[in-house]
């Protein structure tokens, strides 16, 4: 059983696997973009469709089976066979946590502290019950959502800004021999990792801090987030308790040696060196460090559990579980008297194909994919405009960007169907809002100055913005003939390009509100007609 | 080398570099020598757009008149909208392709094609068919590029009446031959968009504000953006709901190309394709009154090519 000197340690296979999966997911993220055709050729949203926690939460919230998310069953099935390999080998967040360990972790390995790890199970129970009873919060703590939002909203645009600043400087200031080197590099970066154009995102800093917090918690103890917080990890841990294959080998026979206990980043190894299958992520660090090569991967033994139970296990108390379930079931009751029940924020404009608001909130994973792919840079993360549970859901902000008339990418990339996949012709008839003029500021009205930029950009073949020629007095008291634009409500689909392109400084003189949106089930004033 | 030494060296080596952006001043040299009186406008009709380009350039002596061996050429079509060629909102890809091919045949060192689009750039380049048309040439000297923000340089417009300073794409200014290839179509504010309006595609900054005095602004721009050749694509003309169109019922196919050295004369003649008069277009009138070219149809020599 003794390893040859040149054979790589088992844990380096795991590190290799982590690197490959991380690169794969980063490639998918970069590919979450328009690529010259109306249809996406890659399942760029794969990461979110193999996440059983998000799948369970969304399906419980929607009370239906979401076919798009069924690949998550594969993850569960594999976990049932092989254990919690997903956390140790596949999860890109876990890989990043491991990669940043040297940066944030303590130089000395901390002794295993199994305490409070039941928190993640309680969070899982709370989030799933709350989702089922009408308070969908799962996306806030899902590792992939946190990761993709942080990378998309903050890190990639930041990288873009840094590169553009540097290469603008070299382009404008450096001699040509420098540019002979730097320009090909910039061009390569542009074609590979940088976004096509500079983008801005709502809640970019919040998303960055959330991601940094997850990574930084490893300062407290290794893989803190995975041990104690991650609800996806909790779900996989519950499944892995029954896994067919698992690591085992340590026992009281090992004497005083506790090397495996000391190196285990998940604190999954107990006093008597038995390994808790639910907590073990198969990172193989213990296998690599075991001086007697006693630890191996194999079939579960039918032997009775160690007397007194595994002290590294979940140790869930019935009372705590019931409390979590009850909290999840009761918390949604607090939402009933909110004003948005009667009146949504009129500036909350959802992407085309979005389900009716309550369904939308149930299905939406807060993953940020739609905002990543929005080529008009019009979709931005909502803050509290859609309520406590609406944070990080997408909304169109016309002044920042707009919905491109021929584009259907957000519906294609949505992993849960919160935004329905629409054909181009369907999409062009979906009304997400309607524009109105602020005649106090619109130039042809306010100062008899010609301007119909909004009309020029209005994309509907029969333009929703038309103009009438009127004779009015200008500021000098002269009579001038001028074209004044107006909106034809029945033609406007609320894409927001008029608001985006309006050349006025500050707020646009034409603005889009959600009034008239065509998705069903919008709250109506009950006292109205 | 320690950190302090490194910083000191960097400071020393970069002492000569300043952060100032280079500024261009364009001297308005008269194009009298190139513009015979009366100015010549060539018109060609036909269904094969590739040979149509050849024909319409013949009265001027072919592409060799404009492009000399080793020239850096810019071909500036209208790629402004996410529309397909049939919808008539963008320059026909075959016209652009034929022009680029002829410029290459005339010995151009590099032919650059670009436009600052209104819709998302990649969609416009793809769906206009122009990106593919350039790729089909399979010639590394023919380049179609998306706007690079770093290339906009502030330009003083000394003769400008409505605008006196604007950011203009560097390649449009310092190339050897700038060829303007607009598509003729309806426009809500200026009634038609033709050659002068197409120049807006090389502008940086907030272009919307130009619309407050659009006709004069376009004439001001014409004092610094100086195409050697204006070729107006009227193979299909958009009669309504321009400049973006989208409804095929608004498009009329007339299989016509209009070419001229003088941009004002080109616009003036193209106006008649829409049953309008040159005086109906504010930018034509403004440019004419600034002495940039002829707009009176009886003083323009029109040749059927």
C-alpha cells in the first residue's frame, strides 16, 4: 500500500479536478454573452441547473416540477453513490475558498471544532419551508448565486476597467514599439475574458462584499462557509449520509496519531478517527497525510455506528429542526400587510417574458445570469423595490440601459424559467411597461427646441412615438413650427431605449413605468372598478 | 531592485509622458481642384449591386481615382441599426463588399469598415450582413472593427456655427481616403438621412444633443469630415418610419446607386429619389450656404452610368 515516491498525492488529483471544473464554470460565465446569433449555443446556465438546493427551493415555492432544473437530480444521485464529492471537487465556490486559503486563512491549522455546524441544516430547513410558504430567500445564500453575482456585477467589470485604463494609457502615450506588444494583449483580453463593452451593475458593491465575506470567513476556520452556512452543502450532506461509497479507515487502533483530524478542512473526523460521511467532501487531504496509509475509499460498512454516535456529525436536535421549520412556515405571514400587495413600485420593470410578480419571485434564483447576458445593459439588480425577498432580482432601468428589440437572450439563459423563453416575434409584442413624456422638460414642449431622438430610436415597425407639427411661441416670443413627440400607448412595449437615448442631462424627459405590462396577475386596487 | 528603487525608476522613465489627449485641428482646405464646376453626380441602376458599384464609379475614372496604392482607406457604411438588409435601414452588404473589393484592387494597404451604431454593435454588424460580407472577401487587409472608444479625439471645428468642437473617430480623419456609403432613407427630424447625416457615425460623445440644430450641425461636421467619395445606396429606400424602419411595406426597391465627389451635390440629387427637393433638407441647405457644395439641381451635372 505504500506509495511510490514520485506518485502524486491523492489530494493533488482533487486539486486538479477543482481547477478544471473552476475553469469550466468560468468559461461558461464568460460565454454567457451574445455570440453573433440570436440563439445561445451553449448551456451557459448549467451551473444553476445542477444545483439541487435551488431546484428544491424553486419547485417548493412554485409548487410545480421545473423541468429545466431536473439535472439537479443527477447531482443528488451521484452524491448518493459517491458522497459529498460535489463540495470538494466540483463546486466553484469551494474551489475559490480553497484557492484563497493561503490568502485569508491562518497559517497554523486550527484544531477541529465541530460546533454550530447544524446551522447550515437549520438554514436549509428554514429556507425551503419559507420558500414553500411564500418567502423565497434561497438565492441569497446559494453559493453559485453569490459567486456569479460577485463575478458578474463587480469583478469582471472591474477587470475591464483596469485593463481599459492601462491600455488606453499605453495607446495614447506609449511609443509604437510598446503598442506593438500591448495592443495584441489587449485585443486578446477583449476577445477572451473582458466583456464586449464597459458595463455597470446595480448592487455591484453589495455583491462583491458578499462574495468576499464568504471567502474571508475562512479566516475564522477553514471552509467556514461550507461547514456552517452553505444550504446546498447541507442538502448534499444529508444525502451523503446514506452514500454507498465513502472514506474510512481510521480507528482507535491509530493510537495517538491525529494527523487526519488536524488536516481535515471540514472537521469531519472525530476523536476516534471515524469520518462523518455527511461532512466529508472527499478532498483526500487525510489520505495524503495518513502516515500509515490506512484511509481508503470504499463501500459503506454495515457495522453499527460508534458507541455514543459520531461527534462530528450533524447532531441536529429535534427542537432546533422544528423551530427552523416553524420559522419558515410563519415568517411569510409577516408579508401580508405590505403596501406592495396593492401597489407595486411602478418603476419595477421586469424583463420580457417574466412571470407574474409572485410567481416570478418564486421561480427567480437571483443568479444574475439575465443581467450578465443583457446586451443593452438594461437589467440591474433590484434592491428593496420588490420587497425583502426581491433583492437581486432583475429590473430594467431605462436610464442605464435598454431592452434590445430583437434580443431574446434573458429568457434563454434563465435557468428556472422565471423569465420565459420567447421567440423573437413573441418578445416583440410583450409589453413590459409604457413610456410617458415629461413635457416640462422635453425640449420641443419646454423650449420649442427640435429634438426627436426618442422617435428615431423607437424600434417598433409602426413607431410607438409619433410627432405632430405645431406652431408655438418660443422663448423669444416668435412663432415657430415644431414637431412634438407623443406616445401611442397601444404600440409602446416599454423597451426603454427612448429613456436611455434621451439627450437631456439627468433624468430623461421620457420615462418608462410598468403601467400596462402584459404579464398577468398584477396587483390591482381592490377598491377600483 | 527594491521597491523604492522601482518606483523611482518608474517615475524617471515616465517623466516625459503626459496624460493629455492629442487634439486634432483640421484645416479646411478647398476641394476646388477636385470639384469641377458643375459638380458631377453619377447615377446607376441595376440588380447586380456588385457591378453597379463599378458602373457608378466609371464617370470618375473608377476607384483608382480615389484610392492609390498603399493608401489607408476607410469605408463608412450605415450599420446603425439591428436590421437586416431587406429592411432598408442599413447600407446593403453587397454594395459595401464591392466597394471594399475595389479599394483593395486599387492597391489599398488597409480598408477599415466601422460605424458607431445606435443598437448594440455586435447585433448591428451581424444582422446588417456587413460583417459577413467583409469576412467573405477573405483578405486580411479588409478589416471591420467595432468602435474603440480610445480612438475618439477632440476636434476643433473652426468654421462651425452650431458646434465648434466634437470627438471624432481618429481613423476617419487621418486616413488617406474616406469613402462615405450611406443608405438613403426617411428620417423623422431631417426628413431624409443621406451622406451628411451618415457622418454622425464617426462621432463620439452624446450625439443626441446634435439634434437641436441638426441641419447646421451636420453642415459644420462636413467642414472637418471630408469624404473623397460619397456613394449613396438607394438600392432599397425606406419611405417611412425611418431611420430604423422594420416594416417591409415602408421599403421600396429602386436598385439605384448615386456617386459624387461633392457630398452636398450627392445629397441634393438623392433627395429627388424621394420626390422631395434639395431645399427640403436642412443639412443640404446649411452646407450649401457654407460653400461646401452645390445643391441647385440645374447646376449639377447628372450622368447615367
